[in-house]
């Protein structure tokens, strides 16, 4: 499991009503939990103030150690898969890809496709900018929430 995936899981947990998330993948297990009463900015609450189990405290410490440095929201945006399926960069085999690394793109522009249940679903740019990196190989299966493409905002 890579750091971008862990960071996305942390973001999704923070934005959800869940308090804890546990995931196992290829023998790697990660457990994330929200810390009640946590002051913003990644500060750590002293152990004597916490009322959580040692496991939850350890998970919170690991999550804070694995957290990526904060980057301005306007600098880079990760486009994630909205549904599980197969990721395609082009409209047909052998066709020119919708977007390549370094391309300038417009908001709403189709960047790729995800085939799910014989339906082709467009992956659209949430903002105007430039393609940073394409994180998934053409034809690779993805799950909902899989980071696909990084965009660098104008």
C-alpha cells in the first residue's frame, strides 16, 4: 500500500462520519481512527489526556507519522476512481490517449474511462490545470477511491 493511498484513506475517513477504518491488502494491514478532541494542524494529544485504547492510540500515532506534508489545496489534486472497474486511457485500443503527462486540460475534460459492467464511464477533470502524473496503467483494474491521476492547478 503506497503513501498516496494511505493519505487518501485518511482524507476520506476525516470527511466521513466513521470513527475508525481498518483495511488489509496483500498482507499489509492498516487501521486508522479519528482522535476525539484533537486540535487541528496535526498536533499530538499527550497520552495522559487520551481515553482511547492503546491500539487506537498506536493507530493514530502511525497515521500521524505516515501523514504526507501539507500542501496548498490549489497546488495538486488527485483524481480518484469513482467506481470499481477497468481503467482505460484511450477511447479504443490503439487510439490516442485522452490525456498525457504534462498536457494542459480544462475543467470537465475527459481524462480517461472506467469500464464497469460493460458501461464506459468518463473520468473528468475536476479543475483546469496540467496533468502531473498518471498513476494507473492502461487496462488495470481499479476500485472506488483508487488514485488515478494527479492534476496541477493553474
